C-alpha cells in the first residue's frame, strides 16, 4: 500500500494480491475511508483496486467536494456527493497518471469549499 498526499487529497491502492490487513478489527472498506478522512486536512480520498481487466476506483470526500461529479465525468461512475466510484480500463500505473492529470486540471472547478 502506498500513500500519496497531494494538497488535501490522499489516495492509495491495493494490488490484486494484497488484500486488506490490519491489526485492528475492521468492518471493511468503510473503516479504511474513515481513517483516511480522519487525517487533518484530508478532504478527498481515493482508493484504487486492481482487477484482472480494469481498475476499480472508489472516492470519498468531506464538505462540498463532489466526488460523484468527478467519478461521472472521468471514470464512468457516479454516486453521492461524498461517496462514489467508477472504473478505468487500463493499467494501474496509467490509471494513477490519468487520475492525477484530471484532478490537477479540474481541481479548482471541483473544490467548491
């Protein structure tokens, strides 16, 4: 697992062979997001999960950052204002590169705080 802080954003990914391991009893990905968004200054969290044919993305946010619009416009997804997801049909490396590119290009437009 890798963490990449970008302004107020935290994203990480699990490769197919990783799985979720923790010494603390977990209720699943909900706890992962709760931990990410509990870090001071983090308002947007992204999770990348590598599947055989594509990358699954899951987004969570606090405040007015519309992850549903971000997912819909760039990752064929959707959801709610603060919880959404999508997918990207490429390698993990290319997906991360694309994610950073579209986030940087559209940050001001989506950061509605």
